[in-house]
C-alpha cells in the first residue's frame, strides 16, 4: 500500500470542509475532489442529467450513489493518486464508503483518516447564509468571516460572486435532516476501521487547520510546505 495522504471529511453542511480542503491541499500538496463541485460542474453543462441533479440538490436531497461513483471514477482516471487526495463531501452513504474502499484498494491505496467536523447549528446557519462563491474557480468567501475586497466581486478575476441556490434556510433544514439521518452509519463504519479523528470546527479557519495538522502529525504525517 502507498503512504500518500488520503482523507475524507464527515461533517454537516457548511462546516468548513471546502475551506479546510483548500488549506490542506496547499500544505500537503494533495489533490482535492469535492463531489459537490463535480455535481455543480455537470449542472452548468445544462444536460438532462444536469437538470435531474439540480432538482435533487435544490431540495437538499442526496444524488444517487451510481451517479456519484461514476463521477468519482471519471475524476480518478485523470488524477495522479501518487500525490494523495482529499475526498470532500464523499462518502455520504455506506455504499459510497464501501465504493471508496474498493476504488482505493484497486489502486493499492487506502484511506489515512476520516476527519469528523463537529460544529454547532447556530454557527452552520451563519456560515451557510453568508457564503458567496466564485463559480468558475470554486473560491469561497463569506460576507463576514472572509469578505472579498469589494463586496460581491471575486478578488482575483473581478467577476461577480454568487450565492448557491441551496444556501437558503429552507434548503439547509432539509440538508441537515439528510445529514442527521445518514451520518451515524458512516461514523460507525470508520470507527470500526479505526480511522475517525474528531475536529472541533467551531473555531476560526486557522485554528481548525492547526488542530487538523497537529492531529495528522500524531499519525506521522508532516507538512510538505
Ligand atoms: P456539497 O457541496 O458537498 O455541500 P455540503 O456538504 O453541504 O457542504 P458545503 O459545500 O455546504 O460546505 P463546506 O463544509 O464545504 O463549507 P465551506 O468551506 O464552503 O454538496 C451539495 C449537495 O450536492 C448536497 O446537498 C447533495 O445534494 C449533493 N451531493 C454532494 N456530494 C454528494 C454525495 N457524495 N452523495 C450524494 N449527494 C451529494 O464553508 C462554508 C462558509 O463558511 C464559507 O463562506 C466559509 O468562508 C465559511 N467558513 C468556513 N470555515 C469557517 C470557520 N472555521 N469559521 C468561520 N467561517 C468559516
């Protein structure tokens, strides 16, 4: 088995998985795969499949496992796994967790850890409602916590930022319901494999990042940069 870093994140909507992925990607020089981003890419192509996915996401439901596994396999075909990878927003079902094991095992790789982000609901509400994104790059901002230099404008390209359609209180409730229903078996699955690392995600991004890197260091994983 290779020693590259392979992490998955377990956590409620807007707990900071994407934000930490950006920091971890740069620090450990690993690939970042967000199933949410992959799905939004399909939606942008406006195909029939994209329309079906959009319908599910806008109601806060889970996209079928078959679609998710196909997207992941496609992405892995063009990814150098030697560098390791962060699986952001994946797995969300036991079938996906088992699928990930097979996908990695088939490539002589295995998961290093499953980071379990713990964050209070009132904080999730603030993070969801204030989030703004630059769709083309996936850059993440927050109106209060991480404001762009000019409100509503991407710092790098000068293009407009958008609010995700599923970042409303109404859809958040549904996303939380789905998360609460599905998270226990996934946690149990990774506990049984001794892979769970709990992270207090209520703190600032820098402090959350510090906790993650400290806990990874106890596994012998050191920063690349
Ligand atoms: P996805 O895009 O994965 O959404 P999510 O899991 O709900 O996570 P988010 O993207 O909302 O948040 P995040 O945790 O990345 O937080 P972020 O760093 O942006 O999935 C969307 C939908 O796609 C799902 O609902 C489902 O329908 C479908 N889907 C996706 N994957 C699937 C799968 N595997 N199977 C089936 N369906 C799937 O941070 C949020 C905000 O908070 C930002 O503004 C950020 O600046 C701010 N922030 C972050 N960290 C902090 C901090 N520590 N302190 C203060 N502010 C912070």
